[in-house]
C-alpha cells in the first residue's frame, strides 16, 4: 500500500501536475507531498517596490516588510477542497488558500484577490505562470483585464538537500512596477498525518 501512495500521491499539486509530478526534484515534491500538515522554515530577502504608491499599498495590505534576513515559517494544511498556506514573515502573517480548478489551473486566494496559475515543471523545478486575476468582493467577482492585473512570477528550485527548496516570488503591478518580492530557502521540518 505504501508504494501505491508514492506512485499516485494525493494533494493539490500532484493532481494538477499529473505525470509531471514525477519530473519534479525530490525536495520540491516533499514540500508538496503527503501529510495533513507540512511545516517548513527559512530565511528570506524581502523587498517592496520603490515608489510611494506600491510602498503604501504594501503597508496597507500588511505585506511583509523589507529585510535582508527575514525569518519565515510556513505551514501547509490540507483542507477538504485544497490547502491553506500560512506564511509568517518576522511575525507578520500572509495566509492564502489554494485549490485545483477544473481547467487544470491552480487557484490561490489572498484576501480579495484570486490568482490562477499554470504550473510547469522545468528541470526538476516548479514554475508558476499567472493566467488570470479576479477581484472578489463578497459574491461579486470582477475579472481584471490582463493589462490591469498584477503579475506574479514564482518558482521553487531543488537543492542537494532533500528537505530544502529555493523559493522566489515577485509581484508586479501594471504601470507601477514591483509591489513585493522575496527569495530564500525553506527547509521542511515535519509532516503530520491525521
């Protein structure tokens, strides 16, 4: 039975990647693998955009503050229809929910913003490609035109250590440039199954 779980793991990422799951490096698979709760921690370089609007928006939305060695804790919790990704940067939480969409895209909801990504495996790494952004205000859903939508670029790259993954995320706003970026390495700490 254990072998069956390894060849067909459950979870959002294995489901969306299909046969591409086996092409991911082991350290990246372990970050998204089996377990009801996955924990990881690391140190990141975090920076915000340089203009007044992006700095103000980042502060208002309580995005992580700029820093060269910001401690980050990650807790990924499996839910009935997806996962909750709880990131804490130097005590400041950044929580999102992720789930698979029927069209094969990964949906991620962060506050009133829902992003949709195409996941792509490249050389053992996982690349997130933004496909659309929707503003969610209660039951009202407003798809943002491509030219007005924030663009998120992200990747997770393997390291030689099976428990460590290099991560980089950048969010850009049209016309205003960088909103927030962070990069660093996370180390998987433990897995809990219930």
